[in-house]
C-alpha cells in the first residue's frame, strides 16, 4: 500500500530524513516510533503530499507523491499532530466541510457524516462548537475527518498525544477498530501504544531507520540475556553487592538508587542464564529482606533506548 | 468549481459567525454615514443659498454629493480592507488547518480563489452600508444612476485589488497582525504614490504615480469606465492571486 525508497528530506539547515526505505502492506497497522524531532512528522508529511521529498521516491496506493499528488490525496486520510479543526464551527458543519473538500457526492454527505460520528463516538457532540470540546473529543473529531471519505490509507500523527490515560485508551480502541478497513501508519513516542495497537514497528532516530520489525520479533531481540532489577532491605549496600556478584550466572551488578535501609541494583546475567531464582535464594539465605525482584529488558522501551542510544555514539552530531 | 464554492462559503461563514463582519460593517456604516450626512447637509445649504441669490440652474446631486462620497468610500476602504484580508491564510497557518486544505484533493488556485471570493463577499456586505445611504438620495430625488453604478463597480475593482494584495501578504506569515499591518502599509503607499505626480514631472515619476490605486478610481466616480483603469485593476488582482498561489506552493518546498 505504501512504499518508500531512499527518501530524503532536507530543510535549509538540517537533514530531517536521511535515505529511508520501508514498505507497508495492505491492512497493516504500522507504528512509527521515535523521539521528538526524529523525522516522524516529516516522513508523514511527505506521504500526504504536504511536503515534497528532496530525494527518493514514495508511493501511496500505487500513486507517486510527486507525480500524482491529487490521486494520493484522494487515497489518504491524514490527522496532523494538532487536529486541523476550525474552532468556530460545530462538529457536523466541520465534517460536512471536510466531506466536500474530499470530493464526496453531495447526496452522500449527510449519511457519511452520521456514520463517522457514530464510528468515532462523537454523535453526542455533533451540534456543539468545536472550540468548546475537550481535547479528547477534538482528537476524535480529527480522526473522524480523516476517515470521512473512507480512504484506504490512514496517516495519524501522534493520535494520542496530550490526552489523559482514559482518552488515550478510547483513541487506541478506535484505531484498533479501524484496522480492518484501512492501512494505518501512526506515529508516537509512547511505546506501550505500539505494543498494543501495531503489527509492525518502524523505529526512526535522527532521520534514519534503526529497526523495522514486528513487535514480537523486537521483543525477542532484546532477550538474549536476562536482566533483573532487585531491591534489598536491611543490609549494607556494599555487602549485598558482593553477595550478588557471587551468584552463579551473574555477569554484572550495577548499583542503582539506595534509599535509607534499601539498596537497589540492576543485575545482568550471562547469555541464556536463568538467574532470578538464584538471586532470590542468595538474598533470603543471607538473612536480608527481598523487597523487589523485577525482570528488565523485556519492554519495548529498553530496546528502543538501546537502538537509539547506539546511534548517538556513532554520530555525536546535534539533533536539529 | 465546487471546491471554490466550498472554500468561499466557509470563509463567508467564518466572517459572519465572528464579530469581524459586524464590526467592519458597523465601522464603515458609521464613517460613511457621517460623510453622507455632511455632504447632503452642505448640498442643501448650498442649494438654498443659490436659490436665494437666484442664480444658475439646479445643482447636480451626482456631482456635489455622490462623486465625493464614493471618493471618500474608496479611501475608507483602503483602511478597512486589511482587516478583512489579514486572517485569510495567516489564521490557517497558525492553527494548522492549512494542512487539511493542502492535503485534500483540491488545487492550490481553488483555495486561493475561494478565499479571495469569500473576502470579496465580506467587502461587498460592507459596501451595502454605502448603498443604503445612497439609496436615500434616490428615494427623495432623481440623481443619475449611471455614475453611481460605475462608482460602485470601481469600488469593487479597487477593493478586489487591495484584497488580492492582502491575500498574498496573509499567505506569507502566520501572524495576523503582521499580515494586517503590512497590507495596511502597502495600501497607504499605493495611495500616496499619486502625490509623486504633483512634484515629479519626469516619466519615472509619472510611471510611479500611475501605480497608485486611487488615481485609477477617480474616473469611475465620475461615471467613466476607462479600459486602462479596468485593465490596471484586473491585472493587479490577477497578479496578487497568482502570487498567492505561488506562495502556497512555496510553503511546500521552503517549509
């Protein structure tokens, strides 16, 4: 549905996206993951024909963004970072306006507006002024305008940013419910979101793709050796550290925060070693209290940080 | 065409749901009303004096009331039009809705034309205040309607020119104050350009004076439609809108 080949976007003073390539198949939900300023929005803007690429090629639904922007625009629904709403309009009126812009036949507009209001659960505020809606509702109005012409491709730029946890949940559910009919690219810097809603992840850092993989494969990638957070009470931190280092299978012990009477460590095991039971036993046998024992390195967060950190070392160039 | 109408009606609506439309119409009505009052009062006094002295034939309402009034309206227009045009693109750029317009399957020139037409409708509603005043003259007298018609045609052309310039300036900035201020300065400049002709008799001076928008208006207020003035206004409108479309396009590559 979407192919990007060697895409580069250079602004006056810096390169936002460097020679990236990826593909998104029909019906996939792809998470575009990266820190702020990594090039997510730029890539999306190229795909929506808002910005032309400096070099490289991008096609959406078989149409080239440079050669056939009109066709591309017909095939995408786009939610920019801030929902593009007119605060003085009411919801129904706004959606009618967008429907006309997207070229929906006049006779079908009212029906489509009702459908998307139903779909995005904004039917109850249909006649309210957008400027008076809460952020969560406004975001859903933004999604409603993106899907009003039922486009095969949806591009959502940080659809959950700035929402409270409950609203985030609603928006995520909404996106998941759309996944059957649309190919979706969404960008985010919230990792749990990717884990929940996406089938594939593209991690981008400083304008370059550092990983393209399924969520499951990425998880595996980080788990060749086990790493554990451990917190012990009622003992001297130095003693505990020495004891932990003696546990078989432990490669490294890193001291973390030490509060009054408590000392925390991060313990890394050797490759393929199972160290958690041994650690627990060692602590208890020494007569200390084990207050926390938590496996680390399983969250996407770790992998993400790992991937983006290693890039940093190589370059050392300023981000912007 | 449908896209132009969509954009245009959205613009008209946003003028009329906000106080902007009523403020502009009120201001223009107030100023024009005052001019109208003074002009007719002067006309009546002058007319009575002439009658008492028993001299000459009837004074022409067209010449003594309508023509100077329309001249005033064109100057007042210069001051108020930047308030109409400043928001056209600057507001959309500030709020991010420009992304919606530019990623929808419509052409840049359709956006530009739609917005300009919306602003024209706003300007015309402002002129309605003047029409209402002038209509009174027709109710109580029999002025010649032809110069009135050409006068309003001239006002439309002149307003359209300034709006086209304002639309272009608005598309270059996110800041409405800057857009309004810059448009106002340009309007002022285009007005005072005509003053050059009084002290600079060289061809260059004459050429500069020719660019003044107001000098092209004068014939209209006297009932003359001169092709060179129409061409001047129409080509200025075209240039303004063309540059706006280019400026929108440059948003994409400059970003």
